[in-house]
C-alpha cells in the first residue's frame, strides 16, 4: 500500500485519481484550498495548503506526490484504447 499526496485532489482529475488509488488499496492524501469539496466519500486524509504551511511534516510517509494535469488524463485515456 502506498501513501500518495494529491495536490488539487478535489478537481476533476484529482478526484478520479483519489478514487482509483482507494480502489487499489492505496491511501490518498488530498491537498486543496477546499479539501472537503468534490471528493467522493471515503477515508481520504484531507489537508489545506495552510495545514502544510503550518506543518510540512504532514506529508511524511508519502511515497509519491501528484499534481494531476489534463495531459496526464488524456494520455491515460489514449493508452486504454
């Protein structure tokens, strides 16, 4: 099981990435201005940018940090064809 921080995890792509990680048993840490908005129900850890400014150690244990982009999503869709 990996622990992955997703910056922008409440956006269109970030939500899908968080869901996919949860489905495969990984832990998603959502980092956003409004971390409760837009994320499907689940046991995601939710942080704000201010939380990280106050305590950067909140990301300790994360094996990956993702900044989802539309290019990444389009590439995934094309690879599935």
